[in-house]
C-alpha cells in the first residue's frame, strides 16, 4: 500500500484537530456507508450498464449475469420480487436525536476566513502572537441514532437443504460484519473516511411462506448507528486585536 506524501498526512491531521475545514455528512452518507460496510462495490451490469452495488460473498453464487450478491437500499414498501436473489436489502427505519451525546458549544473547526489579513498582537510581557483578523468556525454536528434493518434473502428452498445452507452462508457473511459491536465507514463531502460506532440486534427469521415446500428464505438484522449529522452553518468571527475597547452606548 503506497504511503501518502507528508503534505497529505499533515492536511488530514489539521482537519482532525479542527485547524482546517472539515467535510460534512448527512443522512444519505450513512445510508451509503452501510452499503459500503457490507462490502458493496459498484459494478455496471447489463447492456445499459446500470450501476449497482454488489458484494463478493465466499460460497454464495450470485444470480446469473451478476458480478456478486446484490445490495440495494430499499424503502419500506419495496417488493423483493423487483430484485434478483440472493439479495441484501438495507432499509432505514428512523433518525432519532441522541442528546446524551450532545456537547453544546463544541467547535468542529476554526480557520481563517478566505482573504483574511494576518495580524500580530503584542500581549503582556511583550509576547507577540500572530493570527488573522477574520475567522470562520463551525460547531460540532448534532448526534443522532439511525436505525436500519438488513434483510438477507436467498433462493426458495423447495425440498432440498442445500439452498438453505447457502442462505446461511450469506447470513453468516452479514453477521461477521455486523457483530454486536462494529464500525460503519462513512465517506464525507471531501472524501475523508469516518468511522462510527454501531450495534446489531437479534437475527430474526422472516421467511415468506407460500406453501410447505416453497418459501423464500429470509432473515432480518436490526442495526443502530451512532451518527453525527452536519446541520449548522459556518459563523463569521471578527477577532480581538488589542486590550483596549471603545464602548458606544446604544440610544433607545
């Protein structure tokens, strides 16, 4: 793996410490992050080269003509019949404020405003400090808990157990990633990777019974991501350049 140049590393560290502008993340970035965490890779499929996300799952043969197991982001009303099995569906359930993780007043970054002039201020003891007359800052994003349901579906079982075993391989693939405590990788607006804590709940059977000999093999896993969503704008700041102030009373 190539080592990034020192300038790239320093730029990343400055963003980590709030000394440079950071990227932003929204709900859709976490949706995509769940798909990427499950191993989804973009492939263009079919004569129209329609892009989609597919995962290479060991021991699980994808549907004919597909490069891997399809991963789709579904709405609650989507029907599985619209897709090819085997299949992993990621469904977002709700986005709830998590104010126990909120730290009001925390600053995400504070940087010089574009075009700001550098200045020097002499403090007590003749200490000279260099800064900028105008700065911009953004407060930290607001914490939310985003819950998802992962639905793992495989071929209809019929009278053979082989398909059931293959379906369990797909389920185990998802469970190895979404363990009780795991991490979700999210790409922000400037292509930086962020890692967020997540938890997985019980695995539930969701077989669709058509008749005793013909059913859709399916399981669901509930996942909650401890997210932070950028909802606040930047603030413009005019910095103090001395220890003397001029006060002008405001006339009512």
